[in-house]
């Protein structure tokens, strides 16, 4: 069983392939709708379609960054330092 972090709501489920294995990807986005969308803050996990084995978990959330002056850069899904 996977616990979804507080403040996230279900966005979508889709099928695909990972390492040539059929998988299902579950995506959750922030309930406040801030910084959502592709490459925005989200929580997702991937399971193998046949065995239901978890093969990946991703949690992109600015609150998890160690320093407050870093922000997610939506165009690349990376972090950048804010110098202002």
C-alpha cells in the first residue's frame, strides 16, 4: 500500500512501458492547484502491470528542498537558485 502525501489529489492514471515492461503510472498533484501541470509539483508512482510491483516513486515538491531560495524551474523540471 502506498500513502499519498497530504495536500495531493488524484490527477490521472496512464499505461506505458518501462524497461520494455508494461507499467501503470499514477499521478497526484497539489490540491491547492499551485505549480501543477507537466513538470510541476507532483507525487507519482509506477507499478508493473502484471505483478503490481512498485518500480518507481517520484515526489517533486518545493517544500522538500533544503534551502528556501531554490525553486522548481517548470521549463526543465530542475532547480535553480533565486538570487533576489
